[in-house]
C-alpha cells in the first residue's frame, strides 16, 4: 500500500504540474483580453465620430491600462526567477500569490485590509486593469472629460445616450453576423420629469434623436409648444358619475403640417 500510495502521489504531482498554469500564461491571457476590448472600443469610437449635438462637436471613449497593473503584467511576463518564490510557495493559492506580488510592487498604494484571496481574484479580472472615461469635444475647448460641470443637462443625457446607441448598434451588427439576418432597429428614448430641463436642453435631445434616428418620448407636467414632434395633453374631467380623459395632440410648429388631434376616453 505504501508503494502504491507513493506511486499515486508522484503521478498526481506530475499531473498538477502539467495542468498548472504559469504566471506568464496568465499575463498573456490578460493582455490578449485587454487588447481585444481596446479594439472593441476603437470600433465604438468610429461610430461616435459623426455624433454632434448642442455645443458638443464629438464624443469618444478613452481607455488606458492602470500603471500599477501594467507593472504587474510586466513582472508576470518576465522569464527569470524574480518573484517566483511566491508562485512556488505551496501554502499560497495562485490568486493569493498574485495579490502579494501586487502589494510588493505597489508599496505606496493603500489598498485597505481586504484578504489576499479577494485582491487576487480582482487581479484576475481584466476589467480592473482598465481606466475608462468619456470625453467630449466642445470646439475651441478641445477634448474634455464628460463631467457635470462641463456639460449642460441635455448634453450630459445626450452624451450617455450616444454611447448607449453605439453599444446597442454593435450588438445588432454582431447578432446579424452570427444569425445572417437583417435587424430592423426600433429605438425609443423615454424621459420622465422633463420639466427639469430647460427649452435648450430639450432641443438638444431632439437634435440628438434626429441624428441617431431615435424616437423620443418625454413626460412633462405642463403643456409645451414644441418645434418638432407631437405634444399630447391629458385633461381629466368628471361629468356626473362618469370620468372622462381628454387627449389633445398638437404637432410641432417646425413641421410642414400642423393638424390638431383630439381624443376622448371614458373610465
């Protein structure tokens, strides 16, 4: 039995070494995944190239690899035995070894008191290696980070919607490639409490939806007179024991025809 146990132990060790993944392999996998995602973002930026509305002349996504994580990948890719003591330590899992190496390389960073296993699992997720931000071009100001202080409310909503539409469009194109079928997109932008926006912001949203071929549906507590689209006003009235809802529709004054539509519903 002792001889058989020794043989099985030796065979198990050999198989573990054969199946075990090296630190260099992990670094290569993470780098390839990051490169793939960067290519996807470049494609999204190509779609955003023609987007312009309000004072915004362009929108783009900017992605960079965090310096602290870049140095970790560099060390994991090294061929010499530097830091290999962590990965040869049988008392540490691979993710724990990753965490301790990250702490060695970034002594200046305060990462709190999470468990090494937790840190290591985060380091195996490529998304934690990337810093992504949205930038807008405002003409003479050049490219600025899309922050609330730099954009009006309408421009902020429009910037987010532009990126979302490009993402949805990329999904449609991928689905069409896989299924070989043409997809007819039907895109709606629903906005509640639109009274918080001024007329300029609402006009900015109209411009965005027109450029991206979207349909905009907004809700406001008071009647407005739009230049485009149709405004529906709902008035609830009670006559005796019956409750009526009158719906009046008015087409925008910027359109060629301006018919008035009146509907009535009884509850």
